[in-house]
């Protein structure tokens, strides 16, 4: 590395969208600056690789932008380096002028009800990670041998889980879905998928594009109940708001679904509203979900679900929850347990009423799990504006940076991968996919990735 | 099919869309922005970002906007990329009010 000593050295932790947009904003600042991106897996791109569904290849084209950033002068990838496992926050603060946390929201919110941990009850994260070949979820098993699945939650992740369960498997064969998932889905006997939300159709979080796709699945009937679409005055107020265009479009789609008939389609998706899960039923495995019926209370745009006292039971064999995501606390830094984020003021990490010098946060770990890929670009621009404002005002101190950090790794048994080594993995994955007509066949075990790059 | 910018952008050009675009597919002239259909990945981040709702998913838009598909493609091809947010046009506040937002 021929970084001039006066360069500002900045570590970005995490290589998903928010991390790459932070790197982009830093590298465009026109300052002498070195950005080192740490990633706990050998592979970059975070949820674009392991979250975006395999049948949404167009969204993954965003990787071309990240690849361009990664090849910029002043950028270094340190793959297979985990904060907490291989390096500490204190060490990073000693080696860099600033660190930007971009680790996302890696765990799921719990429903907090009895039976939630019964076999057959899963998080959406586990299922999505599994079909996308994330090493953490490679060995999870999902029993697709029975007929009825329930998904709790009405956002885009719930839609992805639903679509992968409902689509004819032949339509997934030429995607980059992992082979182990394809094999399991080919044997699936799932016939009914119920998607439940605690509020009404006007409050569902789907983007209309994702919802529309659920109505266009081959050999699948997508159904909703007419009675759920009789909206109150406050919901109509919400739909009529020009800035709330998604809700109006979603409701128009739900209305179309009420006219559909189950007929003799192979599968059906059914939307349920105004239901909160109260207990997962079953002795040794999931057999049903007890739900409490809600009504909406409160003013328009702030309507909350309130229990009516009526309960009912949905029989099911498989249960997924997709009701929000939480960041994971980082040892040595404050954490807002209620919101599941690192507390911050426009990206500056805060501890009570003071800021933690040199430590910043961006993306889902900063604002919570909202928005789409591009939302993170504006978010990271905001964080980086404050990073640069603070750094250019501070006295010039030299920091040892990434070369010195890398020197610590061998003694710790840490084998960090460079961006060039990721490109070897990338090429090998594309090669593995070719005979099967797939854009790639991902490696799903870290040891295989390390072996391929000569680190076995 | 990509997303497109329609007439509401004229005299506004707020460019909030540019800042949330993950792939830099926005181009602009003195009047408005345009989306390059070959670069847009249909993520939809720009739709709610626009203060005057000028942007539509072409799979889900009123018939009247169909001509904008060609206009976006043609203009984006000849204009420079906008990489970062710009100040809105001086007429933006009045135009926003006139459009009812």
C-alpha cells in the first residue's frame, strides 16, 4: 500500500449497500483518504447477495456499482474479518481516524408468544439466508413435506418468503438460488400460504411491485376477503394522501385478489388482516397458530391494532415470522435495545448525551430496517458528511491504518481475503452455475471459499 | 420495464431522487430529470423520495404517461449523469404548491 501518511484512514464495517455507499461518499470527497472495508464473510455485498431473492436478478445488478467502488484507488477489502472475533472496536479506533458501522440488522424481532420456538417455527431471516446460500444458515432444515404455511408480517421480506414457497420450482432453476434449497423446494408439498398482518390492508408494508408479483404466480390463486377491504374513514384518509401512494396501490391490488377464486390451482396464497398471533400451538412441532382479532384505534396515520377479545385458530405446519429486524449489539459500544439500533445523532454514535468520538453508524443499524437498497445511499451520504466535517476540523494525527491492522492477523489465525481473492470466488461460482443454466452456484461454506483462494 | 420521470418534475427538479438512486441512473437538463432505462434496476427508492410524485413504475402508471417512456430514454442518452443532489429550481416551491403537494 502506498498510502501517504497524511491520508485519513477510515474503516467501514460491513460490505452491504450502506457500507458501499459510505465508501463511495468518502472516496468522492476529494481528500487524501484510505477506506478499508471489513466484512465478516469472505464474500462482499451483504443483503444484495444473501437477502435479495434469487428471482429478482435485476436488483442484483447494483453489484456492478459496488464492484466499481471496490476497484477505486484508496479502497481495500478485508474479507473474513469479524468485529469481535478478529478485531475489537478499541483496536479499530487505534488504527483508524474514524470507523463507520454498517453491519445492518442481522437478527429478527420475536413475537414474544408461547410456542415461538417449537420445531417448524422459523424466522424469515433463516429461510431467506438458507435459500440464498448464506453460510450461517446452510445447515438449517425446513420441513416442506406438509401442506400449510403461515407467514406473520406484511412487508417485502414476507413477500419474498411467500413467493419462493409458492412459485413452481422450475421457475427458480435458472436463478442463483442455492442447490440445497432447490432440491428441498422440488419436494415441497406446501399448498396453502397464509400471510397475516396485525393491522389492515391500508397499513400493509409491501411495495406495490412486490405485492403485484404475488398475484401473478403461475398455478397459484391469490386471495383476500372482501370484508377486510371495507375500510373506515381514517383508512380512506390515509389512502387519499398523495404522499402515501403505495397504500392506495396496495389496496387496489388486494381488491383484485378478493375477486379471485381458489379453483383447482396447485397452490393458494391468502391474505389475512387485523390478526395478532397469541400462541403457537403444538406438542412437539407447530400444529397451529392462535390469533387475536384486532380493530384499529387512533387517528389516521397513527392507527394502532387493539384486541377485540375475539380469538381464532389457524391450523398450520410451518410458521415464519417477518415482523421486523434488529441490529446486533457490538461489544464495546452502546446499543438501543428497544429500537435494535446503535444510538446515534445523524450518524454520530451517541452514549447518553455525549457522542463517541470517531465512531459512526449508517444503514439499518443507524435508522432501523426501513427503506429499499437506494434509501441507504442518502443515509450514508448523511453519515459521511458528518464524518468529514469532524475529521477536517480535528488536529492532524497519524494513524497506522490497515497495513498495521493486517499485521495483527496471522498470530490470531485470521485469514483475511482481498477483493482480488473475492473475484476468484466470484469466477468459480459463475463457472459452477454454467452447466445448470444458473448465473452462479454460490459456495455456501466458508471453508470451501478459503480453500479456493489457497487459504485452506 | 423501468421507472420514469413525468411532467411534475418540470420547474421543480428537487433531485431527492438522485440521492437515493443506487445506480446513478438519473440524468438532467435545465428543466427536469430523466431516468436511463438501461441502468435503472427497478428498486423503486425514488418514487416516495419525490416531493411531487413525478416518478412512476411503468408497470403501474396511468395511461397518460406512456409517452414519457420514450422521452426518458431519449433524453437520458444525451444528457450527463447527476451523481449528487442539486439545489431545486427557483420555481420549485410555487410549482409544488400548484401541483397540490
